[in-house]
């Protein structure tokens, strides 16, 4: 590559780099047809998410407007999915479901499997929130189908996890475990730590559901450990709540409260109102278990404010139920009934028979407190029926005991015995000591009222045994809780110390990093300056080198131009000289031929006559007569030779007959040799032309014919002569071996075709050669008829 080209390429690349840098820094620098621009807009909308709904909608509208006609459905489907996900993050579930269904409707005919898989998964979450578990499972199955078509392993794992949650909601714990484990297996292979943590957390909920609370706590703590390594506060808060719930089931109320408060703190920081409200509810329920009435009422009230602001009926119903329990414990059955009724209305509206059974149980207890035993028994009976339908055995045992208490109050001892025995059976079956204890105490009291002191004593003794066992268990739990709290606080202290040490190390690291960054920046500045100077030096070097090269090129071009002009003048002069020489030769030949014919011919005729006269003299001797006869023969021979020489010097063109007869005679004489067949054709050349143009044409044809005879090895030769108004057209064509005309014309050093071309060009004629190997040669020449006028123009 020449230095000039390199310099130009360098400048071009520098300019191109600036243009690319400018375009990459512009947010909207793409053409409407640029599909990557649409993808960028959608990714920006997805990233902004719930933080700015207006911006999300604006970006998606821009993406749709940029879409080409053939891609608009694809973009619309993707946009609908992003809107569905955004509204889900904003807790606007109605809009989320609307756009999720719209995304599926648009994506189905165009087989956009990614949108279909994601949208069906989201719809599963939405209908599960409404309690439609079977419908949720159907949506998850459709999502799995599309994810498998895409070979989307991570998407499959996430949907399997949601399937596990759905089966957990149906209390099909073994099925839930299968889906959780499948999800964990896939995520472990993918090494997706965060997603794996979510599935581990869900596995903890499985152990929670089957009553393995300590194992559940271990799983939740594993998830917390992973989430603590990054800024995953929402996931941390959710698992804090899970640990709190497990400790609550174990009876470690203070530990449960500690984790609930941690979760609440995280949710407040994140401004997640729904989760904040749920945690308020959990803390209120915990205080209700502990009989801390003011605290319970306070946390329930905070929870209710959030649910009412979000118009969340199911969660409000749970709070109303909890408030009813609190007021009942506070011995305020009238207030309790008010909240039970509010809860009842919402559960009926949402079709939740299991939750409605809890309301009926509470209402029964409230009416029992009010001594309205008829209503109390009616509500208990309805509650038993509802709990039997949902197979909630724990709560069913408590309802039997509550109904037995009412039976005892109205002295229905046989009914009381039957219901206490039903409660005791469930308590022993499920190993619920508190339920067993209540049933045993009731049975002792009923048998005592019936006068069966022996059985009353037996149940009393068994009651005391269970009570002592429970007291010991409670003391053990309290000690264990104290130990847990101590260890937890110790761990927290250790963690705090480690965090402090980490902060110190991080501070040092940051200081060292800052120093290193400063040094690196200084080095970078130095390197950049050095590179800049080097590049600048290169630019100047190539610039001046280019200038030098351009100057040399300019000088060479001027020199070549001058040489070309000189050569052209020389060629023109040479052609003119050649023309003059040929013309002079022709004139000289004519003069010599005429002189030979006119002067020497007549002279020799006179000599011959005189010799004949001498020979007729009788006085001549026989010897002299013989000599005279021999001399006469020599004179005859000289006349013939002079006539032949004169004819050949007149180039075969008779001034009386012209060019056409001469060319016909030339063709006939060559054909008679038998070596080549020559044909001559003339058209519109009846009149005799100017002798100069005829001689020129004859010489040109003669030269071309000579070349054919010498070099072409042809068997046929055609000469065509056509006379037009202003020009003579000459075509000489053979079937010989041909040649490379362009090469020969450029590299010929002799006076052959190249000389003919130059001569024809000087005469303002046209000269064309068409020749290919083994295909013969055709030469076409156009000569102006008026050579004299042409020569005057030259």
C-alpha cells in the first residue's frame, strides 16, 4: 500500500471512530428500521419497571412505532408482556392480568414462544393469588411446554418452582417436594446462585408445611446467607419472615418476634407496602398468641391501614378475623362479633370455606361468652361442617372442645362427653399436647358432674401428667429460646465484629485502590499523552511524506506530459515526412516510368529502325548482317525490359482505369498462385477517384495483403471496397490463425499495423482490428475521400 493511501486510510479511521463514538453516546441515534434499537427500548422499559410507569409506556410506544410492518405483532406481544410484568411489580394485578392475556393472544398466532412461556407463568401467579390453584397449575404446565420448546433451562426451573408452590397450596406436599427438587437440580447445574437461593427457600416452606420446623429454619438460613452477599433486601425480608414463622410454631415467640421485626425494617426501607402490611399482621398475630392485647391491636391496626389503601379484601378479612380473636381474649365479645362479621362478609365474597370455618368458630366462642348458647352451638356445628369439608383436623379438634364447653355449660353432659372425646381423639392422633390437655380436663369435669368420680379422677391424673409434661416442655422451650437468643445475639455480635473488621479492611482496600487508581490514572494520562504525541508525529511524518510523494508525482506527470507531447509531435512529423516521402517516391516513379517509356522507348525504337536500315544495305557483309540481327534482338529485349520496369514503377494503377481494376488484378494474380483464394468486392466505386487517395488505398491494402501472406497462414482472403459520399470503407478479412491485436498494437516496434494505424489516424481516418486466436482477422478502415483537404487540416 502506498504511503498516500495509508495516510488517507488513517485519517478515515480516525474520523470513523469519532462518528461511531458520537452515535454510541446518542440514545436515539438509530434508523426506524434498526431492530436493535427496538430491543434497546424494550430493555430500558423492562429495567425501569415499576419505578416510572409513564416512562415504561412511553419507551414501549416508541419501540412499537419503530417496528417494521412485518415485525409489528412480535413487538406488540413483547410490549404487552413487559406491561404485564410492570403492573405486577406495581401490585396492580387486574392490569397485569389484562396485559398478560393480551400478550398471549398476540403471541399465539406468530408462535412467539418466549412471550407465551413468560406470560403463562405470570398468569399462573395471578390466578393463584385468587385461590384458583388448579387454574394456576394449568398455566404453569403451558409455560413449561413453551420453555421446553425454547430449551430455556432457567425458565423451566423457575416454573417448576412455581408448580411446587401451587402443590404446596393444595397441601400436596410430596408433589411440591418433587417440583422443588427438580428446580434445584437444574439451577445447581446452571450455577444460578440467586435463583437457587429462592428454590432453597421454597424447600424450607415444604419442611415447614410437614412440621419439620428446625429443618425449615436451616433452609431459610441458607437462603439468607446467599442473599446477604448482595443487595437483595426483599429476598432477605421474605426469609426473615419465614424464620419467624418457624420459630412461632416451635413456641420461640421472642425469636419469632426478632425475625419479624427484621423483615419489617427491610420492607419499610424498600417501601413495599403489601409485604409491610403482611408483616404487621404476623407481628399482631404473635402478640395475640402471647396475650399482649395493646401490641396486637396496634400491629393489626397498622396492617389494616395498608390493606385498605390497597383495597385488598382477602388480607383485610384475615386482619378482621385476628382482631376478633384479640377482642375475644380481651373479654369484649361484642367488638369481636363486629369484626367476625366483617371478616365473614369478605370470605363469603371470595368463596373461602376454610377461612369461613374459622370465623364461625370465633362467632361461636363470642356467643358462648355472651351466654347465647343456642347461637354458639349453631355456629360451632356450621364450623365443624366447613372444617370437615376442607379436612383441617387441628382446627376441627379445637372446635369440638369449644362445643363441649358449651354443652357442659347447658348441662348437656352426654353431648359434652362425645365432643371432648372427639377432640381428644384428634389431639392424640396428631400429637397435639395442648388439645389433649384441654380435652382431658373437660372430660374430668363432665364425669365429676355426672358423679363418676373414678373416671373423673383418672382423666384428672392424666391431665396433670400431660400438664406437667407441657410445663416441662414449655420450660425447655423457654430455655432453648433463651439459648437461641443468646447464640443469635452472639452470632450477631460476631457478625457485627466481622462487619466492622470488613469495613476497616474495605476502607484500607478502598484507600489503596484509590491510590492505585490515582497512580493508574497518572500512568494512563502519561500513556495517552505519549500515544497522542506519537500519533501526531506519525501524522506529520506521513503528511510531509505524502507532500513529497505528491510533489514527485506531479513532477513526473509534468515530465511524462512533456515527453508525450514531444513524442506526439515527432510521430506527427514522422508521419508527415513519411507521407511526403511516399508522395515524392510516387511522383519520382511516375517521372522515371514516363521518361523510360517516352524517351528511352522511342530512342530504342529509333536505334532499332536505323539498325534495320543498315542491315538492308547490300554492301553489308554476312557477318555484319548477322551482328545486326543479334543487335536488333537485344534492342527488342531492352524495350520489353523498359516497358516492364515502367509498369512496375507505376505501382499497378493505371491512370486510365483506376483503383478498382488494380485491386481486381491484384486479387486475380495472387489467386493464380494457388496458395490462397482471394476474392474482391467493390460497391458504389464506379467513378475514378483522386489519384492520391487511390494510391494511398492501394498501398494500405497491399500492406495488409502482404501481412496475411507472410503471417496468417490463411486459405481465404476477402477484400471489400465501399465508396460512400465522404469516405472509402476498406475491409480486409482472412480465416488465418489470428493474433492478440491489442498486444501487438502496443508493443510493435516496426512499421506494420501500428504504422498503418498512425498514418490512417493522421489522415483523420479510422482504423479497427478484430482478431482472435484461430478465429481469423478482420481489419476495417474508413478513409476520407478528400485527402488533400485532410492534409491541409493536419
